[in-house]
């Protein structure tokens, strides 16, 4: 992935449009955009995450689209979800430092917010808490969606 160091103002505007960053003030957003390696560009077909790897990094697409893929019993990689801008991927490995359970690939050129634990520690405490709060919210939201899907099957 290419690191993006230009167009800070436009990237800050992208952050402002996404629900994940709705509680971030302008200073918080500026720090995220200026953080070393926190904004990256993935080209179409590029893997963001590879299943089985250990990499405690969280990604949030700011533009573009990602696809989550898992390998089935026959060894074939199948798509299981599409990730639009503002959603998160990699939060479980980010929180637990465990191996990735799925792969994630860019379906088209995608601008991403990338955050690992070291980068998180470099942020202001208020920004760290907002990121953690949003991760928790997103995980609860996904759990709720899965519960609804399961209850509708019965």
C-alpha cells in the first residue's frame, strides 16, 4: 500500500463525512491525517489483510470498497462481505493480537485509515478513546445484525 502525505484537507473532509469519525473534533481529525502511515492507498486487487497473518492493525476505508474473503473446505476463496467507507476491518486482531480469520482485498482503489497499537498510543487520549468507543460500537452492531439473521432463520 502507498502512504498518502498530500491532500490533507480533502482527507479531513472525507473523515468528516463518515459516522465513525462523527465525534472527532477538527484537531483530532488533523492529527489522524498527519499521523505517520495512518492514511494509505490500496490499489484494486491489493490484499489489505491476509488470513492467518498476525498483524494487530485496524483499517477503515475512507473511499472505495473492500471485500472480505474466507477459504472454504475445498480451498477456494469465497467472498462473504463487502465493506463500504466508514466500516471497520481487522478490529478483532487489533484488540486481541490473534491471527486473522479472513482476508480483505480492495475491490477498487481505496483510501484507508490504518491504525496499529503503536499509532494509537501516539494519538491524543481523547482521540484514542473515540476510536476505542467506535470499535466497540461497530462490534456490537455486527453482533446484533448476526443475532437478527439467526433469529430469522428459525
